[in-house]
């Protein structure tokens, strides 16, 4: 990813697929889990979680800093798993 203001290249830490699989595996996550596992900065981890929530893939649970997949997130996870299986079978 390239910052449009500084024109510096910043590597993507995790794709949406990787994040969804990680959340599915753990069931509930916090921004600190993304910091520990993917080496996000704390603010970047929160922004990433809120972005996935805006897409309808996550919802906050128990208290605002704990997140889990929604039904739409579960469907997206199943889609990625099925797609991955099809690619491996070819």
C-alpha cells in the first residue's frame, strides 16, 4: 500500500481473508490480539476492526473492545474456505 501523501510504501500486515480466519479461529478478539499476532500498531488495529465492522463482518460483543464475526462474516469465511479448497483441488 502506498501512502498518497508521502509516496512511501507500507506493507500490508494482513489481508481481509487472514483477519477473518484469525477471528474465526479465536471466536472473540481484541485490538491487542491483532497487535500481538500481526504486529499492527494499536490505533491501526482498532481502525481495521472498525472497518470490518462497517462492512458488516464484525460486531462488538460483551464490551466495545471485544469483537466477533457476524452472520455475514461467517458467510464470508465459508466463501473463502470453499474458494481455497477449489483452488487446492485444481
